[in-house]
C-alpha cells in the first residue's frame, strides 16, 4: 500500500503522543469551584439536587477550600444563604453578613493562596427571590433596575472590604458593571476586579442551584432580566457594554447549550472569558451515570474540554474537585 502524505493516526498511537498533540488543554487552575455558605448551620448540609455538594458552615468552608487547594484549584466563588431575608435583601451588604464573614475568614486563613470571588446578586437575600428590588403592584410588579444597581454597588464595596479579589454581578441589570466600577474606585478599591455575568440566559438548567442557594422566586420568573435562549447577537451587545463599563472578565451562563456564544465572545473581544457549567449540567450527568447510562468521569472530562475548546479561560463547575483530581 502506498504511503499516504498524512496519517492522523501517527500522532494517536500512544498516550504520550496524544498528549503532545492535544490542541485544547484543561488544567486545575482553569476551574472555579462554586461553594455555598449558610448562616446558622451547625454542620454541613447535603444538597439533594447536587450530590456530593453541601451548604457549608463558616467552619466547614475553611476545610473545603483547603482541600480544594490541595487538588490544584486556585479559585472559589461564594454564594450566601442568610438567616434573615427582606424585600431589599439587606443582608447582602451587611458587614456581618454570611458571605462577608466567610470572605474574612478565608482571607485570614489562606492569604493570597486562593482567589476569592463573591457572587453579587440579591436573589438569595430577598424574601421574594428576585434579583432586585421590586416596583409596582399586582400585574404591574417588576424590577426597579436603577435602585437595584445602587444596591449592587453597596454590595460590591462590602464584599471587597471583606476580602473578595473579584466581585461577580449576576443579576443582568442594565448599567450594573459601570455602577460597581465607579463605587469601587470611589472607595479606593482600584485593584478589585469585576467578573460580569454578561450573557446570562433564562435557562431550564438552573433548578438544582435554586435548591442549593434557596433562591427560587416566590412568584413569576426571571425572563424579564435574563436573555432569551435564541439570542446570540444580543449576547455580544451585552458583553460589549459590560467591557465598556469596566468588566475585567465576562461570563456566559450556562455553558454547554451556549458553546457558540462562548466562541463568539472570545473571538470578538479577546478578553478573559468565563463560562458557568451550571447545576443542571452537573445533575444530568450525575443522574445518567447513576443509572449506568454513561461513564461519569468520561462525560465530565469531555464536557469540560468542550467548554475550554469553545474559548473559555475559566470554567465555573460543580465538577471542579473531581476534574482536578483526575487532571493531577
């Protein structure tokens, strides 16, 4: 048989060759672990919809971060569940709020060994479960965008003062990044970075998170301020605005159903790009693996590589610990 000018199999024969020829590389430092901290817990509480994950106490979250560091992960994002909720979500910016206390504890324990990201939203803190302050009554009730953005700015300053390296506004309010950047700069917090949930879609894949964060809306839904799944050009406009307002990193959420958007964002703007592989993506792999329908580890690595291949520099994922163990 005549020799072919190119035989792809030549670089696939051994594991060493396949590793050398890999175009997309996934490492533990690409992964960000989402963590939940709840006020008033005496011990970690398992999250039923997210097997292997917990709502943490202020003590157990220290142990969890130490364990994650041992795997090579260098960043976590914190979500707080307060003991008290109200219409404005005032515990979100309280100096003794659950996330602020966790940030101070983790910063004291680990110094600069860990990058601390604070999710910045109101849905976990409001008694109605929406991401902002409500306005109107009855059928006209909605989100007061500008008042909500003012509160986001207060939250950002509080979180950075407590030890956050990065704040991550996730409410998809118009002008949120600019307001936060101005507030941080006015407070002299010039080095604090902003990771903007720039293209956050109204997705069916958020269900398990809402159980974990106890943040399901008591009425209505969030389609009025999250993006329609069919819109890609709008995502680019949203990202462009956030970059112009001072975002240091932009994020697409969810990940798997929006790989095309991740790729378009990375190619258009070229700035650090994150993707949130959300709770539903984790839960469906877990459920299928539990039934023996697929190989959990193989599916985990394939999906994370797909997100990296699409252009994500950082991946928020509930698989972070397990993937980091595999990669090491």
